[in-house]
């Protein structure tokens, strides 16, 4: 069944994505405690690539409402939610 619906046989093949579909990326502020630098990335994925970590680590950091630095080095903030 999967192979039968691949490529041009897929009912959504060639259909453009609706405007505004999906969730917009959220900017992430990363504080590097070792270098004493703050960097703002356009998304969690971009920050994860730059820091060479898995995106789910950043997501878990926020969902667990962590306060300690990740790996003893990085602190993540969502700039628009910071107090």
C-alpha cells in the first residue's frame, strides 16, 4: 500500500502547502556559561545544529522548566517569555 501511494500516485502530490500551515519557528536565546556569550537563534533546530546537540534536548529543557545549565554550560531562554 505504501509503495502504491508514493510520488505522483499520492493524492497530495503537487498540491502546494496552505499559507500559514505549520507552526512558526520560535527564537531561542542561548547563554554559554564558559565563554560568557549570549546568542539568539531563529529556531530550536538551528540552535541544536550550532551546539551539536539533539533538538529534543532543548525541547525537554523547556518542558521540564529546568533552571540549571544544560551540560553545566548552556542556559536556554525563550526571549519573548523571559521575565
